[in-house]
């Protein structure tokens, strides 16, 4: 009986000294960095200056179809246009504005002076494709 008590005591002591094993220690790799937000073209900082430099000398409050001054340009590009709006954010190549500044539809804009640089045209196209936001 002493032997059985001794064995039982040893077994209880062994189990009492054990703690729950959480398994092997595994180092998890760090989580991936969050995806970078695409840099959107800023209407007020990038597009409006193009209009200011090339368009507002004609397309101002006195123009009967389209005022491209800072106060009105974004709204007028979206809300006006003869038969078709000036902007098509689903298919930027079909935008009346883009067709005019590339010469796909005449008269090419601007009608006098230097045509818009290809970089400016590409920037306007990108802005239209991003949804033509007023940002």
C-alpha cells in the first residue's frame, strides 16, 4: 500500500508540475504593407493650371458655350456640352474635351498658339479616366 501511495504521489507530482504546452514557437512573418493608394490627378493643382495657361483667354465668362475659369470649369465640363457632355469617364477617348485638344474633332483647341503638350493631354486623359473628380 505504501508503494502504491508513493507511485500515486509521484504521478500526481509529475502531472501537477506540467503546464499546457503551446507547441513550438513559430515566428510569423510581418504582415505585408498596406497597398499603396493610387495617386489621383488633382483637378485644382494639375488640370486647372492647364486651362488657366491655355484656355481661359477665350473660354471665360464671355464664352457662350464653356467657361474654364477656376470658378466654373469643373461644373461646366460635366454639366454642359452640345448633345454630349465634355467628359466621358467610362471611355476617356470619347470625351469631347479630349477630342478637341487632340485634334480628333475640329476645331482643335487651343485654336491659336501652341497646342497642348502631350504630357498635358495624357494628364487630362488620366484625370478623366479616374472619374474627373473635383479634388
